[in-house]
């Protein structure tokens, strides 16, 4: 069953004071006000001005007015979220946003010492994430969806609304008579996520009324399975060494080799191999039976190569 906003915030137990990532949209407005109701004087709003839309200044003014009326301190950070060549706009904006959160939290040290930040992604966002992952043929990491809690750069991030339907948040705000802003980009059909929201979710609602909770349950199962794979990869890495030694790596089954190599590359270098790159790497590992056999395969922004008895990853751009 889905969870109400009130119940979700009742169960939410962050370290105070708490910051809420606040865009001015319906979702973050509902989370901010619900948290401020629960912890008066202990909630701050973090607003990131992305500089990508002409309306960005209007968004900031709206946030200032709402926070002033609610008695919530507002902290604003302006960033340049334009994407580089070959980078997705969504990824560029996300990276800039997290860097802004880290800067805002650092600015708060000595004043309020904020260590916990709440984000307003909800059950519909989780479903969209899962559908996007399925459309890309993702494995367990993608099918695990968005985590409810994680730590980055010393900050604890929380998504307390992952069980709450999006329409519930808007209904809660409407009942309070609270206005919010609508980001024009949310209606842009060029973005796959927006098409899912506008076209697929209404169909799912008709065909499978409980789809939000059942999809969330599937994501939880996938996350648990992925956790076990990570534990196995850590055990195998302890046996092969870091970096992996070829002779020891070859003693594992192909599936365990793939799991180990994927985890090693991501955990050590934040390099995520494509399915084709990983398959090619596995073929080369299997064929590497002589001292003279060389390996040099493109993976993410760098290369995996053989050096002596082991595998190494490097990025030429960082080595120069």
C-alpha cells in the first residue's frame, strides 16, 4: 500500500537540524512544509539556482516568499549547470546540484552544522526510474531504483517520500491553500521521463492501481540482491587482490569475474563499463594465457590494461 505524506514524515528520523532541497515545485514544497511542521525552527531550505531557464530568477523569488511566510531559513546557491559535449543535461544538472548542496552545507558549519539533507523524490519518480532502467536493459543496480538513504561527501541524504504518490503531495498542498511553481521543462516531451509521466503512468494506474507499491517492492528486492553481489565481489577481490591478478581472476566463473570487475571499476574509479566493454574484457581475460598477451580495452573514460600479472585502469586525461 502507498504511504501518506503525513505518515512518511512521521516515520522520518533524520539528524537535526535538517536541510530540505527546495526547488519551489509541488514535491519539495510539500516535504519542506511537512518537515517544518514537525520540527519548527530546525528545518532549512537549500535552493539551487541552475541558471538554465529564464524563469530561474522567478523560481528563487517564489522560494524566498514561501520560506519567509513559513519562517524557514532559505540558503541559495547559484551554479552553472550547462552540460559539456557528450554529457546529458540531466547528469550535468544533477552533478551541479550535489556540488551546490555540499557547498551550502559547508557554509552552514559554525552556524547550524547541517549534516542531513532531504530530497523530495516520490513513488511516481521511483516508477519512472525503474521504467527508464528497463528501457535501457539495466541490471540490478538500475533496477534497484533510487535509494532511500546514502552518504556522499560526509552528508547523509534521505528520500523519505519514496512510498508517497505524487498526486497525494499536490492534494495535501491544495488542501492547505499553498501554491507551488511548475517547471516548464517538466512538460517537455523531448525528455523520456516526461513522456513516461504523461503517457504511461495514467495507463498503469488504470491497469494496475497498486503499481507504485508493487514496483517499489520489486526495487527493494533488486537492491537486496545487488547488495549480495557486492558482498560477493568484495570477498572475491580479497582473493584476487586489488588490482585483480589475472591468474587468480581466471579461477572464478565468468559470472563472478564479471561481478568482480564491474565492482572493482566502479568502486575504485567510478568507471561503469558498458555490457559490450565488459564482455570484451572477459574475453580478453580468458584468452590471456601467456606473458606476452596484452590487454587494453576502453572502459568509461579510461582504459583497462594488463600490467605484469594484473589488471589496471587509467584515464589518459588525468595522467597527462
